[in-house]
């Protein structure tokens, strides 16, 4: 079983790429017409912010993926 340093070594470049890609996506939204207002008001972006808070929390625990998944899950009750 690999240790944490090995896992990071294997995953770092992809993690870095995904972070840069996300930053570029947000830059495109902000530069588009109405972008700054949308960044502050869109519910989807609010969910992304909540997910980032989970990712950035100190000692976030081993359940980060589950907590982030729950942020994006539709919790509305099914129709009767």
C-alpha cells in the first residue's frame, strides 16, 4: 500500500491541472458580460464555494469526497 507521500507524488500534477482549469473557468465567467454579479449571486457557484470550504478545512477528515458530494446532491423529496 502506498504511503501518503507516494499518493501525492502520483496525483499532484493532475490535482494542479484541475485547480488551474477551475481558475480559468472562473476567470471566463467573471470576464463575461454580467460575470461579477453572477459570481456573487448564482446558487451553483455558492455550492462550489461550500465545496471549496470543505476542501480547505484544516484536518478535513477522510470524508471530504462524501461531504462535497452531499453539497451537490439533490435533497428535495421525491414527488408523491
